[in-house]
């Protein structure tokens, strides 16, 4: 359990450092620069380092530390609860940024800046985690350093099936995200953390269940066993297609591309009760009848 305690301490240290980075950036930068750059950089750094360490526990923990998937899934749920509470609105996921762009919630410049900041944060997180592993504070990290250069691909099925799995995970995640976007964080954060935990438990053995292009790029693109184009199909195109399908199903259209609702009929937001309409029409009819009688009763010249 000593190795697990070191990992938990690492998680806590990463969250503390990223939180300090967010607070400092909020004071020094303008709101626009903070929201597009610093906040996304810190969130991506926090997500990447914690997920890489957690993935190491998944690979080595069962036979190196004697703990099973229940421990890892519990850690995953707690970590995403912490991420949801501390990210300060950052997405740390390019498909979420693209979804905001398609919903007219963000312009092209802001979206591109967020994606670049996420890429920088993920790359920094990968470098920091590798440096941390090189310290070999536990036997987990010693083993990880020995096998790091020969890591294998997380794709354990055909490319089409793997892309479908990642797309399905992205579809379900974005559907929950869209449904809960107006909810209070008290309900939204646990719902998203539970969704991520369930999808990871279900699809993890097949593709790793990243459904985040930036995180997948940092975590698995350098591993042997699949080509760069294979990774692009599974971890970029799959989640992108899943996000588009979720947006189309939830909205009925994609506002950035077209306004017409393709799936749902447009209904008036305000409904007038039929009884009130009938009374209104009867009142108008009696009004015009009285006006006609009055005009007929007037003497003719």
C-alpha cells in the first residue's frame, strides 16, 4: 500500500499546484486570456498527470501491489469529482471546445486558443509525469521506467470497432454533458464523474476509454503496435463523430452550420388555452355587432 499512498500524495500535489497556477493566472491575466489559455492549460496539466499515474496503477497495480480494479475505479471517480470541482470551467477536452463552438458559445479564435492550450498542458503533464517516474519513489515507478520505452498500443480490437467504441463513449459522455449543463454543480459533477467511471470500466479493456483526443495523444500515441493514422481514426475521429451525433440528437440541429431543426418539430414556447381563445373571439364578435348596430341606428343625411 506504500506505493498507492505515494500516488495519492502525487495526485494531491498536482491538484494543489494547478490550483495555485489558476489563482495566480486569474490575478495576472485578463479574463479572456485566463479563460482561453491559463485555465485550459492548468486543467489539461492536472488531467494528464493524474490519468497517466492512474494508468500506471492499472497496468502494474494488480500484480505489483495486490489491489484490484475496485481501487483504481474508486480513485478515478474521486479524481474526476476533484477535477469537476477545481477546473473552474475548463474542459481540458478538444471535443468539448468544438461543441461550444458549434453551439455558438465560443468563436473560432477562442476555440483555437483553448485547443492549443490543452495540447501544451497535456504535453507538459506528460513530461512532468515522466520526470516524476524517473525519481523511482516506489517499485511501481521502477517497473514503469523499465517498460515505458516498450509500451504497447491500447487498441485491442479492429480499428473500425475501436473507433466505434471511442465514438460511443464520446456520444454518451457528451449527451450527459449537454443534459446536465444547466444543472447545479452539486448534481453535474457527480453525474459526469460517474459517467466517466462507468465508461472507463466498460470500454477500458478494449481501447483505454480516453474519448479525449488531447489526452489520448499524450498517453498512447507514442506506443508501439499501431500507426499514427490508426490512432487518429480511433482517438480523434471516433470521439469527434460521437460528439457530433450527441449534439445532433440533443439539439436536433447544429447551430453553427444550420438553423433548421432536422429531428424535432418547432413548437411555440407559449401556449394559449383554448377556452381563453374562444372567449376572446366571442368578445370580438359581440364588439363588432354592437358597433354595427350603432352605425345603423345613426340618422342618415
